[in-house]
């Protein structure tokens, strides 16, 4: 039987989905229908009321990690420091400079949008017992797909360090890039681990 809220497979005797907490009917595989709604009718859309209790531990980790990724895009990603000796050898002025991820790679706006969508989706999920729209993927699968795409973009941007154009003076990673990469990995790892735990629980005799 399948949870209509998040799309996860659950045992027939399960009353509450272990992934999203939705109460399930015994053999129909659907979320409970509110009182007063007859069979065959569509349940009315519930009003939004924020409740963080709707989030699973995986949701919280993905949401926080995506928020960190979003913020880190505007922090220093790459930095260069020119010492007095290097400046004399290269014929430039000594000093240091840094560049944010968005400045270095304009296409990281895609990562910004994906992170924003993940956070907005989780906020909506915390306020509705049933979302007013249907997703093409299940809850865990959708989060994993979005977080995986974000990780790919962040990893490519992390590896593509800009150059200085000055021989002997290279660019190093700054804390913003490391923060973004670690957060993007955490956002992917959380739903993967949650999925494996659920599979292991389903295969237990």
C-alpha cells in the first residue's frame, strides 16, 4: 500500500506513514478522509496552519542544509592573497581579495532557486495536512532529486576556481565554498539514509 501524501510504500497494517506521519486507512492506501466527506468526493483543502511537527528529522536536515546553501552563495567562495614578496616578483600591489559564489559563477542562481524552492516547499508542508497540489514525485524522492541537482551544481562551481592571470599567484577556496559543499552533501545524505532505514524496517521479519 502507498501513502497518498508522500508516495512511500508502507505495510498494509500500518496506521501512520513512517515518513510523513500521515494517518492511513487500512486497505485503501489513502490518507484519512475528513468527517463529512462522502466516498468519491474530493476533500476540501485545509487552511494553512504552521506546525513544525509535520517535519520528519530528514525534512529538518534538508531544510536547514538548503538554507545554508542559499546563504553561502553570497559569502566569499574564492580568495587570493598577494604577499609583499610575490607582489615584487609579479609587479603588482600586495593585498588580498575575495569573490562570492554568485559573482564567480553567475549560473549559481539555479542553485539559489532550487534551495529556495526546497525551503518554500517544506514550509508549505508544515502548514498543510494535505498539500493543495500534487507532485510528480513522492516526498522523499522529490527532496532527493532537488538536493542531488543542487549538489551537482555546487560541486561543479566548487571545482571551477577562477584564475588571477598572474603567474605564481593562485586562488584558494574560502569558507563560503566549503560551507556550501558540506551543506549540499548533508541535504542529499539525509533522505538517502532515511530511505535505507525505511527499506530495512520493511524487510525485517
